[in-house]
């Protein structure tokens, strides 16, 4: 998955009123909403939300609150890795949790299997689109993506290995805390990479558009 570790210098030019900032905000909101859709599908969630579920089980607060808290804590790990946050990085921490909680408040979990599957698949596809939108805006990587690229630069290990180790570690901790794992967790792990790559190719802002 393509990632960007810092925002370009042109962030605060007139171009921010064009495509990039609106695309970032829409992508972040849709990403948070997609997490809620998958959760309401009750078929399993992504590894980070397994961790968030476990934390909520023991400490209370909403899922969106834990998305924000964990994102902020991961961002602190950027300091020793010398990662530079961008506008999109801060937006990721702030917007995702709010969007998730708002969407969860608007949706009830369906009982019928067909409805649950449809809800999960819709959330998964929306998550792929949202990933392409917010990363493609080129305004800074999310906390988790920045952790991955920072560890890659520090250790020299492949992005694939680093990402896999992070996801597996987060999943195991989440399960130990009581988070739930289902077929949706496996489906997310298998599908999100190809989906993100597909949408990134179509949503990434061209170099000339970044200049204004």
C-alpha cells in the first residue's frame, strides 16, 4: 500500500481549497463510517478494532473514543522513529473516531444473515475507497501507516513483513483483552490490500494538482 510520511510544502497554498483537502476530509469520514458498517455487520472487524473492542470491554468509553486514543498513542511512537506528521495525520486521529461513533449511533445491527453480510461487504468496499481517498490526497500518512514506514526505514525489513507483524501483534493483544474475531476479520485481512491498491490508483492526486 502506498503511504506518505509527511505533508508536502504546498499544503498551505491555494491548492488546499481545491481537490486535496476536501478529498482528505471525505476519505477520513468515510473510513470512520466504514468501520462502523463492518462492526454492525457482526462478522468480525479489522485487527485494530479487535484491540479497540478489548479496550472498551475493560475500560469503557465508545469505540470511536478508542480509535482516537489508540491513534494518538501510536502517533507518539513516531517520535523515536523521526516520522513527520502532516495535516492528514492529525485529521486521521481526530476524524475517524467521531465518524465511527456518529455512524454507529445511526445504525442498528441487523439480525438476518443476508443483511449482516451486505452491511459488512459494504463497509469493506467503503474502507478500500476511503483509504484511496485519504492517502491519495498526499497530506500525510495515518498514525498506523507512519508506524509501518518508520519501522521499515529503521530496520530495513520489508513493508509486507513489518505490516504483518504489526497487524498480528495488535490482533493477539486485542483477542487477549476480549475483542472478537470472526470470518470478517480474515476477509478484511485478505481483501483490504487489493482494494486499497485499486482505489489508490484512481484517487491519488497527480503531482501537478498538488502545486495548486
